[in-house]
């Protein structure tokens, strides 16, 4: 048995997925998360974490397990143009080499999935989680849907998949991509679609056909934070997973719900993300023999993305988490400042004054009651 407690898939070629200096999405913040993780692991026992750094490009057959041939051809043609064109209605432009850059991220998710299925250890793909892309189009900064392709691969291998999404934006590409599937349980926590892109993910959207009752959407109003996410997560996720009995869990770990994000308007704290990570890791140990794939996702404040995703890696590896007040490594802070042109955070957690939350216990009760009626599932209080 391998001594590794977890496995990380990262290549600096993932940084090629870059829309330009004025676009809000960048893999550079994910790259800095990996460097912070590496710095923290320097004192861990040798072999605690394994790495895949190949940066291979997914082949057309792999991409075609979710995306349509005509769309793949469209992206490949756009990838060869010197001038950018829009790959969707306005948020996702092409760039030279965008086909190859996107396909590398897909291969990263495939490599991570294959690792966890084979070795029964958590696998981590912090550069991935591009959950908005649809079979026939780009969407929301996502050209190819690496996480949907990983889910499709697991299903093709005969597995039942529990997909959990904590990105502030609803994971529409994944949910609708498997809306009819009875082999995919989809649980999605996000900002209400009436207030944020992509405008989907409502409690009445529970699946269709064989997938009926297997899609659970939990939308929160702008300004909601830990007091909304954590009680809902504790109540819904363990109950639905224990009833579904998945063979593998996939967690899309978007960080744009973090307080201070530049695009979304939720107020999750680092403590909330850490509790989610520990809960999902425990469920994977209980239900799936540690078959767990965690990807990155959204997040538009590099200070949040870098620290939260690094801490996630430490949790997956079973390495003690640093105290919130602990200073960050000086070399990492210098690299952050050089990369983003502003002062790096000094410690693992910011002091941040939160706005008053609109979420109440009555809102939680109403949402749970609605989900129970739509899903046909009891969600008892933990």
C-alpha cells in the first residue's frame, strides 16, 4: 500500500489557461495555492503527498465523453486564431492555445480521478473545477468542463458518483449534463440564481427520469455566510450520501463564496471551508473507501483562493492545519506581491468585518421543508 495520504495533480502548464490581465479568472492564484501547500508540506514526513506534474493534453475521445464534436472543432479553430473571439455570449473569450490549455485541465481531472479509483486515496486537482461549460458551449469562464468529464469517466467505469459543489455560482454544466442520470447525486450550495450568474439552481430542479430526486439545490441570498452554509451542509449532505451510497465523491471547491470575493456576494469563512473539507473527507472514508476527488473552482480574490485551497490540501493529506493567526512564509508573500502587484496577506486568516446576514433559522427550515417535499427524502436534524 502506498504511504501517500493524498495525491495532488498540478502542472505549471495549467497557467496557460489565461484570458488576459483584465479578465477576473486566473490560474495564477491556484498556482500560488499549490506553492503555499508545498511550503507547508516541506516539514511533513516524506511521501505524505504524491504529485502528478505531467501536464498532458486530454485526447479528443476523452473530451468527447461530455462535449460534442462540433463544439470541440469550434474551440480548436478558435484556439489557432491570433484575434480573440467569444466562445459564449460574452464572458469567455478565446485565446491562442485555448484548446490545449483547456484540455490539459481536463487531463488533470482525469488523472486525479484515476488515481483515487486505483489507490483509494483522496486526489486533489486545484486547477480544475470548470463546472459551467456545457456539451455544446463555453460558459462562465469555462471552456471545457473538466469536472463533468471526470464524473462521466467514473460513471462509465460503473461507479455511482456523489457530486458536491460549494462554488458561489451554481454548477449548471454538471447538473444539467447528468440531469437524467440515476448514477449521479448532485448537491449544490450557491448564491441564489436570481441574483447571480448563471441564473439556475433552484430547489424545484431535482432531476428527471432516472435522475429524479437526485439533484439537490440550496440557494442562499446575497450576504449569507457560515450561518447558512454549515447547518444546511450538516443536515443535507451526510443524509443524502448515506442514502445514495456512492462509490466515489467529487467535490468542486470553489472559493468565490469567501467573504470579500470580487464577483459573488456570500460571506463564508476559512473555518467553514475547513469544516466542509473535513466532513467530506470523513464521508469518503465511511462510504467510498477514500475514493475522493477534490477540484478547485471559482474564486476572484487571490488572497482567499491561495490560502483556502492550500489549507484544503493539508486537510486531505492529514497534515495539522496552521493556526489562523500563524504568519505565512516570507518567500511566499514575496512571490504573491510580485505576481499580483500588491501586498500579500500576513497570516492565514484576515480580520474582516462581515455585513449583517439576511439568513435566519426560519429560512433554513423553509428550505429544508421544500427540499424534502421535492426530493421525497427526510432530512433529519443531525
